[in-house]
C-alpha cells in the first residue's frame, strides 16, 4: 500500500530527514498502527523516486529511536511500545534478580523463517510446493491396511535409529535403478526430512570456526543451521547452471553444501565437468560434500549428469533425498546415504537427535516402493507437472515476449530474470499481491553472501506444481495487466 509521503527537493533539508519526520509523524499519530509492516526499502525507494540508501538511513534512525523494529527474515514493523509511551524504569531495574532469564542467558538460536510459504490471502499462488490433490490416497490406504494386517503387532516396537531394514533396502534398490548409486542398505539412514540430514553431517564434522562452503543464493535452512553452530560461511556465486567452481576457496574446509540436480533457488543443473572439479576440490580441501538431490525426481528433458555420489571415488559425498515433493511434506521421511566407513558414526549422531522414525509410516513407504506403486505415482506426477511447466512457459512468452528463464528442465518452479525496464522483483511481488497473485522473490536470506544480492532485485520465482493450467494462464495474464503501466525507476 503506497504511503502518503511527499518530499520537497527544493528545500535545503535532506530527503532522509523529510522521510524520517513524515514516517515518525504517522507512527506517533497512529496512522501507522503498532505491528504494521513498513514497505520494503527497495519498493519505497522506487515509489518515491529516491535512492534506497536514503530510505535505509531514515529507517535506521527510526529503529535507533525505538519507533520501528526489524524482525529477521520477516520485515520492519512499527513497535508496540513507542518511546513516549514507555513506562518509567523502577529504581531497582538494574538488579540481576529482577531481569528475565532470557536476558541473563539469551538463546543461541534466533527465530527465522527459512523458506517462503504459501500466501493465504492470494487467489492464485505460484508456490512451488506439491499438489496435495495428487496424493495417491486410495493406494496408500490399501497399503496401510495390508501392513497393519500382516505386521501390525510391530507398531508398538521401538524402531531402530537408522530406520527399518525393509525401507532402507527398498531405497537402496531404488537408488541403484534411478540414480546409479550403488550402496548397501547399512549406508542409508532414514531421517525426518533433509534438514535432519544436515544436522547429522554437522554433528559429524563441524566445529566452531570451521569453513563451510555454500551456494549464494542458496538454501537458507542449511545456511541458518551451519551459522547457528558457529561455522565460517563461505558463499560461492552461481549462474544459470549452478555453482561456479572457479570461485571455490583455497585451503581447508569442513563441509560444502550443494544442490547440483536443481540449484535452489535459481534452478540450474550442474554440468558434469563442474561436478568432477567439485569432487577434486573437496578431496584437496579435506571437505565432505552434502549433495542435496533437490527436485531430482522431476527431470523433463534428457537424463542429466550422474549424481555426485555416483561419481565419488574418495568417499566424500553425503547424499540426501526426501519424499517431500513427491508425496508431501507431512510424511516427514527422507534418507541420507553415507560412506560405509561412516555408517556407525552417522547412526550414533542420528540417535542423539531422535530414537527412530515412526514404525507405521516406514513400513507403508517400504511396501509402497517395493511394490512399484511409488514409481507409478512418480510417473503420473512428473507428467502432470511437465504439462503445467509447459503451460507456464507458454503463458509468460505470450504475455511478456522473450522472457529470460532458468531452471526449466527440472524441479517444480522456474526463475524469471526480469528485464531492465520492468519493476524490481520485490515491487512486482507487491503489485501482484494487490491483484491476489502470489509470486516469490530471491529473499536476502537466500543470498547471504557478498556476491549475489542482485538476484533479490531481478529474479522472480514461479512455482507451477500446485496450480491447474487454467489458474496458471489466468494468473500470468492478470500479472501482465497489473504490470502494464510500471517501469523500473533509476536510483537517484
């Protein structure tokens, strides 16, 4: 929502002071109420035709004086208690025994929102999550009934920390046939999603101050985890094909987290020569590679390069996969493949996080995979998503012409590099939401390094997996209509 701000360039007073005074006046007079989210600095700068630095300076002064506050990964909000409303401090305010425990011993982990979620107030939401309507409910029900009839007494048994042997064996067979990864089932751990796999890797190898290499922009859930454990993050820029291996650091490193199948969030597939160079770098640096097979089940053209795990001659790759995009996030089951010599240590690390995943879900999934039902479901979902991807690409080209797209060969979303004449990505997002359309940007939490904040301004992320083709066409047409009169402003 545009703010009623008017800046007078003929006055000698700096623009940042004028902006500060007008915002402060709106807060004090409650035209901006407590907990109201302020417009993003980039969007406000474009609205007013001024530089983003001018807006940042005004916001920083409001923050310093207690009128607004920042909430990590969320935004800037009007404070509930304004400076003039603050209660008088009691005489014993400095006594230690009167301070809350959270101030005496603050938590090491701060609240963050590591990934964008569906926007509930939108009519058409280009979110990249799975379409829950495609879930094979009847087949899952039959499989569950079969498991309960034949193995039901096992539901009360303590599952092993590493996972049930039947599920680990089924995943080992599936990886051999679909990923060319030949491993024994004892090298496979059943985890509660990929995030737990990152935790296990960190427990195995990461000490405070160790260097961790990550893609920038990259997956914020991984970067937040390693940062919270005291790692020295070393961001590596990406292009439309993935990690730029020529920027890898010289010297030792502990871990490197990569998404070679479908770079998260830009979408490139890492070429074979870069994969080989990455493995050789890890060998020289003494680092282990966490290969997150992000969206690897959804490849729409060609076979794609071999996985890092299948190329690894040194035992350096920790491979992770989940069933989140194929069956849904609610299942909370994934897997981690480790080198044979690390199996016992990895199971011990897993046992410190939990005592094992639920028995029933593991048994049902094992039967679902071994019976071939998972492959049948995956083929059906892949076909539907490919049709939706094609529909999105056609709609963008019809409405916007020769669009610059990346990540079209794999995954459940594409990235759209906006042209210099179009508004910035955050501004497009705000304009789209005013029309009931949800589109996503490369958040600054993704681009945590020094290299690639440009993606935050220039790149939109459009998911297609959860939308029907009619919704995709209508959403892009509506977006084109909304953007018709907007152009990008040059910074002043």
